[in-house]
C-alpha cells in the first residue's frame, strides 16, 4: 500500500512500507487506548482544578492539644446541590463534600466530624492524649484536595477517637455511615477512570461499604433508645426513615417494613419524608 504514497520520500518520509491506508486494527486499538487514557488524565486534572476552587483552608484550634492548624473545608454555597441518594448521602456537582466532613488535628491525632469537633470534656481529653496522641505518628496532606483514600483514613481516625472518648452512639453511627458513603464514592470514581481497576476492587469496596452500613444501623438503633431528638440534626420521622432505608440496604427487609408501617401511621410526617417512605415501600416490593 506504500506505493500510493510514493514521492513523499523527498519530504523525509522514507519508511512507508508499513503504512496501511485503512489502518491496522492492533495499532488502531492501541492508539485509541492511548487517547482514552490521555482524555481520562485530562478529565481528572480538570475535575481536581474545579474541586480546588470549591474548598478553602479553615483555621481550627484543637480542643485536645490547644494547637492551631488548618483543615480543608467546602466553601458555603460553592457546590451545586443535587438530589441526595436514598440513604441521604448528599450529592453535589463536581465534588463529594463528604470527603471534607472530618477535622483532624495533625499535632495530636484527635479527629471528629466537624459538627462535634470542639465538644470535649476534660476526661475525654485525657483519654485522647493517653490512647491516641501517645501512638500518633502524624497525618500528612500532600495534595490540594482530599482524595477518597485521604478521606477514608481521616474518617477511620475519627471513628477511633469517638470510641476512645466514649462518644455518643449517634456520632459513631454517623461516622460509620459517612465512611460507607466514601467507599461508595471511591468505587464510582474508579469505574469512571478505569473499569479494570474498578472490577478488581469492586468486591472489597462493596464489602467495606456494607460493613459500615451495618455498623451505622446498629449505632443509630441504639441511639434511638438512648438519645433525645434532634439526633444528628434530624427529627424523629426523618431519622426513622433513615433507619428503614439502612435496614433495606443491609438485607433486613422485615425490619424496614416494620419501620415503614410505623412511619405511615404518623400524622406529623412531612411531605418530603412521606414521599421517601413510599419510594422505599415500592423498592421493598
């Protein structure tokens, strides 16, 4: 096929014997993969740049070691809100805000959800210093944003600190729920970037999500008996809906149906929660 390109030698193209006008399938596939990888890298870089614009460094004073530090937070009103998932996982355009929900002191290792970070008693400070700070080797921030791996590590540290300080069941449960959301988000991000990598980690990530949903359900169930509303900022009907949805997700359909029946008997349930309950009821069919 190279003879149809004869004459190009005078322009410096003297190795045309392997040229196929309609292409070689192996070379075409390889080139297509190269383009796909390049586009994926470019898309990822654009996504990181967009996410970077939505966050800022917020200053904190650690209630445990009293040292000042900064932690990344999402700018208020910067991320466009989308419809949440059925277990109330918040969704935003261009960013997973759950990655920024934990505040972790880089000096002593104390970490917690931002909503409860400053609430430490003197005895809790002692427990954190004795069991966390004494073993803490540091937590580093390398990039301009928190990756899912960064966020997962920080959330695990927050759960450990909540256990050590004997925090409320609802705080432990909420942290476990957020950790489940992070595993779900990581799997989705991997599937967008590399199907092969996602398939390799799919079972592991799904199991980690499921295990944390189980822990969240157990903690929220205990908190319902022991704590006063509002719990994690929710009223009773919204809270019971969340329990029902978590029960469905961890394969407890009978428990989910029981909670749904209870909710549908409530007179003061909001229209939004009632709609969610009806959707959940349909899923259970």
